[in-house]
């Protein structure tokens, strides 16, 4: 590839396909950000959404919003460099990837704390303190503190490097303690605990069904199980969207990976992440009811004006 070095910048030939990828990432992350803001606005403004379960939905939407804004920032910086045909590490490069690692963990742990709440409602229905808004807010707060704190080790150790081919800073791919640590903290641990919670609930409800248990208790337990199953579906969708990146990470442990791996995995993730927001809407009845009411009211206003 032709290159001319100019101070701390490098002028390069940029493939037109890269610019298309950048634009796709920007368009779909903008869509995700817009949907997350809409969901948060509905939850805050609608009093019927001021419940503990909807607090978890708001937490997930906020994590989606932060993660989406950061990916939008990364895609915008990448597009700028591709258009100018330069390789340039700005002073905010490390901050962008730090937010990405943190917000990714926030998102996955937001689903974990929700699964734990559903488990407590079924297994310990009489311990109302554990199900209270204050205790659940404490769990959310602790998950955010951990998500914010765990990537600091990469910053202080200076392990984040600039990948000029992909126009972003990141941990170098390849077998290392830091990369494995990041994957476990941000993804593997919360996903494993969610799956464990789901299967423990299945087993618990199966045992309840064999005992002489009031039908209404079993119905409530199955409802909570369905909610956890929905969380598993959301996590599965997230796994699919992040599969290319995960595949490149595993490949990097054993062999060389494509130079532009992050471009392909990022656009794949950004485009398909919209499906997570759609699934979140489908699985959340208060959101569906609120948006349906808004659409009906606007339709009535339009009809009245037409008459």
C-alpha cells in the first residue's frame, strides 16, 4: 500500500468499501441511539413504567445508549480518516476504547442483574427486601462500578495500542492475560451466570410441579422463567452480532488474522445490533403498550384534523 509519512499522520490509499462500511456503522448506530433514547423517554415519562422490572429495562437501554454513542464516535473517527486517507491517532483514541470495553460490560451485566432479580422472585418470594427497589438499584450500581473499573488496568499498564489499519485503539489480539481477562469480565462471566440462572430456574420449577404447590405460584414462577428465557434470547442475539469479533480473537491465539478484521466485525455488529432493540421492544409489554398508545393518540389527532 502506497504511503507518505507527514509528521504524525500517514497519507494512505483507502478502499471505497471501507467508507461504505463506515457509513453503514454510523447509520445503524444512530438508529440504535435513537431507539434507546425513545425507550428511556417512555420509561421516564410514563408512570406505569416506574416499577422495579422496568428499572432493569431502563438500565439496559442506558447501557445500549452509551455503547451506541461510543460506537458512533469510533465509526465517525474512522470515516474521517478514510475520507482524508490518513492514519492518525488522536488523544481521545484510548478513551473511546475504554468506554467501549466498559459499556459492553455494562450491557451484559444489565441483563445479568435482571436475571438474578427474576430468580429471587421465584426462589425467595417471601424475602421482599431482596426484591426491593433499593437492593436492586444497589446491584445495578455495583455492576456499573465493576464495569467502569475493570478496564483501568489496561490504561495504567499502557497495553492499549493504535491499530492503524482499523483506525482505532484496542488491546492487541493474540493470546495474552489482558485479552482473556477482558473477555471474561465483559462477556463470558455474565453470560455464564445468566445461563446458570436460567437452567436453575427450569430445574426449580420442575421440582415445584411435582410437589403439591398452588397453581398460582407455579404460574408466577413460569412467568418469571419466561422473562429469563427472553434475556437468554437477547444474550444469544448479542453473541451472534459479536461472533465475527470473537472468532477473530480465538483465531489470533493460533494464527495470523486478517488485517482489517475489526472493520468487518464492527460493521457486522453495528448493523445487526438493531435486532436487539427490536427484541427488547417485543419482550417488554409496558413499552409496547406505551408506544401503541402514542401511535393511537397521534392517529386520532390526524383523523380529527382531516375531518
